[in-house]
């Protein structure tokens, strides 16, 4: 299985290399290799979240872009991401998400031929491996003011989500407030209208879209359509460049379980008494009837808002984002909860050589989660439970979703070396302080952890 997976992967790259020679077709991408060392206390819940204190090298991401222009006014773009081990091997005891269900791989390592069945987690990364379709769209360019794009697109929000390739990211990983905590959907499938207008040395980009929302939600009525937009102002004559953006999104996020129950009939004797087994329990046999049950355990209306700014001046870089998501639980009378994340990044570039630049950087971030989990007797009986408490929301916010923490702030210090313009070596240390939830038994000191990261990237 592994051999055929590798053969298929090699054949895929050979085929795309041949196709790239055609007119109007471009093939490009990036890859990165990471090395991490975590510093986590033994009683830290992070140890339950696929982290340990081992040092390891790992193949991070390999992204391929297929860019085709059959006409001057038409473009097709696909981005496919291969994460960790592209041949799809899951080691014993690791977890994956398959068809929206958690699966324990507890026996021998398993290989999967169809990795596209893996449900995306964030950008498709799992503790072992995955293949993710980052985007796949076609667009029609009517003019600089009017363009139409349809398909799966990266959500136009902020800076990090759009520029997610490791060669253009300053740090060795995204801030927790934009990557680990997914305030906005990272990608959506739908229809987008966008354009750009110019005024002297300034320009304004605008995007409006409708979609099926987070994780491709079914649209049963007009109110189920997700809507969003983004505007970006740029001034190229302010220092070495200034940009300011606003983003908004609203949509429905649902999750439901569906299963089939086989009808059972209890065996009785001629007197109507139950027939018991060796454990003194009644014996049941299938009655031939199957019942299909559906349970809705999440229905949330999201309202997300974001602000971002970036300013470059005399080799200095200043960058920041503010993202906020207000969630209304429609299974509990629109009871509200929220998640807020922000960061501030600054750096300075030393131009040491035409082929070598060095940027030391520092980043501070803050995350706040409010009322994601609290007991509410008004919730229906089919609400999801966690540690005996009914869950008010069911979004995947990592340790925040697990009830371990409701607030975090972090500091990142590092250096980014750019070599030959297309390759980067990044080294950084991240320290995160998490404040525990009032319902958690963990103390605040145990929630702190550090990560020493080294990353090698190249764009091609």
C-alpha cells in the first residue's frame, strides 16, 4: 500500500511537470520542514492535546498551485496541501478525523489510499497526515471593478489567513489568535464578487461573497446562506507601504449526528415471562425493523468582525489584527458566547547582502473566550455534554473548547533569515500563558508552556 501511494505521488508530480509546459499553465508552490521542542509541565492539559516534550523534525507542509489561464479574462486556480507524511501513514495511538467522526487508530498502523476523505482540521492538518484542498475556483475578469469568482476560496480576512504560505509568513507559525483559534472560517465554498478602484497613489480592494459557510453547511432556506465581505485600503506612498482592512462574516454553523437503530424484540416463554441469559438478563433479538434517527447537537449563528493594519517604514514592519466572533446558540434561545483574538507584530530588516536579509521580530498576542461552556437547563436533552456540563457551543477552539482555559496571552521572539529571495530559515521561542476556566481543576501555572521552533522554507 505504501509503495503504491509513493508511486502515485511521484506520478502526480511528473504529470503536473509535463502539463506545466503548456501555454497559459503555471505550476508553483512551497514546502517547509520544521523542528520543535516543547516545554510542558507534566500536569499541563496540553499533553492531552497531541503535544509532548520530545524534540522532533517533521515534514510540515507541501503546497502545490495549479494556475491556468485559458483566456485573458478567465483564470482557474487550485491549491492542494500535503501535510506531514504525504503517503498517508497513521501511527498506533494517533487520532484522525474521518467523515466528521473521531477515529482511534489503536491497532497496527493503517494506510489510507483516499486521503481526500479526511475532513479538514484548520488547514487540513492532523496529528499524522492529510491532504487538503485549500482552494479551487474559477473566475471571470470583466474589468478591474467587476470580477466574479466561484468555487472554494480562502476567506478574505486579515493578513495571515490570506498570506498563509510559510515563505511569506514572518514567524515560524501563525499566531494562536489566527491559526489555533479559528475566529473566521479559513476557507469557504460559494460565489464572490470583487474588484479594485484607484485614486492617485491609493487603491481600494473590495470583496463580497455568499457561501455555504463553515465546513460547507446545507442551505435549507434563505437565512442559511453565509454572507461576508472585506475592504482593503492601500497607500503606497506612506513609508514603504501602508494597508488597512475591515472584514465581516455571518453564517449558520450546524452539526448533527445520524444513525440507524435495529428494532429488538424481547424473548418470552409461553407464560409471557422474559427468557434470561446466563447473566440473568433478558434476551433480545432483531425484529427486522430499522429506524433512522437524527440528532441536532449544534446550531449556531455566527457574527464575526475583523480589523487589520500593516505599515512598513525605513525597514521597520508593524502589523496587527483584531478578530471577534459573537456566537448565538439557537438551541438555547440565542444565548451568546464569544471569542476574541488579537496580536501585534514588529520587526526590522537588516539588508546584509543582496542575497541575504535578516529580520529579528517580536509578537505579542491575546485571546479571550467568553461563556463557550456553561450549564444551561434550558438546553434540549440532546445537547452535547462535557465533564457533566452541558456545552453551550460546539466550536473547535482547542483548549478553549475543552474547558481548560478561557484566556491566553503569548510572546514570540525570533529571527527570520531570507536567503536568495526564495528560501527562509526561521528560529523562534514562543511562551504562552493560559488562564484557567473557573470550572477547571488545573491551576494557572500548570497551563503555561513554551515552544522552541526552527523552520526551513522554500518557494518554487
